[in-house]
C-alpha cells in the first residue's frame, strides 16, 4: 500500500493494518471485521465490491450476472459516489449455481487486494514461490541427510537404531519404549525392532537416556548428555544442507 493510500484511512484502522517498522500486522488484520475490510478495499485500494446474496427463485444465473456486471462497469464508482453503492444494486441476488461457483473460486484463490489484508492461505491454488522454495529445501534436506547416515554411524559411535531412538526422545518427554518398534519405526529401512530394543540398554549404559521398567511397559527419557549428543550430530551432519 502506498503512502497516499494510507493517508485515506483513519489512524485507528491504519494502526491495525501495520505493526512497528511498517510491516503488515497479520494477527490484527485477520481479526478485522468484514465491513472494515470492505472499507479498506474500496477507500484505499479502489476496489469495487459486489456482494451476491443467494436466492434460487429470483436470483440471476451466470449469463444474467455477467450482462449486469458489464453494464455496471460503465458507471462512475468514484469516492464521491460511494454513498450510492446500495441504491445502485451492488447487493445482487444470484441463484445457487452462481453462488456456489463464486464460493469455490473464493476458496481457491482470494483476490490480491483481499489477500493483502487477510494473508489467507491459497490451499488449492497454483503453488507460490514460497511453496516451491520450501519443497526444494525438503528435497535437499532428505538428500543431504540420507547421504550422511553412514558417516553418522561410522564417526559418532552410534548405531542407526540408537540414533533414531535419541531423535525420537529429543523433546525430553518420557515415552513408552514399545512405541518406537511397534509403531514409529516399524517400517524403517535402517533398523529393526530387535535392534531398537537393544539400543535402549546401550544408550542407558552410555548415559544418553534413562530407562524405567522392563519389557513393553518400559519408559524412556533422554538425558542432558543425550540432548547434547544429538545437537552436535545435527549441527555437523544433518542441518548444514
């Protein structure tokens, strides 16, 4: 939004749109009411607003709507005429098919002006540059991590079963050991249920985890030493991609 556009808005509304440093205040704009958003769209961004109310009996179909829209586009919608919006039928009746069509289009991709205010996510729209960049990073991360697995085993003194057990416990919560080999890593290519169960004992001996109980009821929790070990491995072999 340009400085000239900002000057058209009340200070109270402008403070809700922008945080310190001139950045868009995403949290506050998401809370803005419908009328406030419409006001910004019309007053500052010079957008026409047409609200279609569903009325399957008397509403326009697609062909009638586009004919009406073509006629209204020839009228003058300046700020001086803003008060005539309602009398000039900016609230229109549309049949169910027309409303469903625009409802779907709105869901797929909001207009640039409305998206500017709400920062809504275009879930089913064409993928954005950010999405592609994120996907590229995910693929790069997978390739890098997979290429480092053998080095992790060779250079850290941990087996792959020990390593994935430590990463699963990294959040510091006490967890049931059986979850690792019956659910979480049941189909892991890099280990097996036997190796994972063996890792519980070896990691405890190394001081990386604490183990309480036996069998399927045993509970595991990472120690400070274990978290430090994971951090050093992540920094050297995993996150530097």
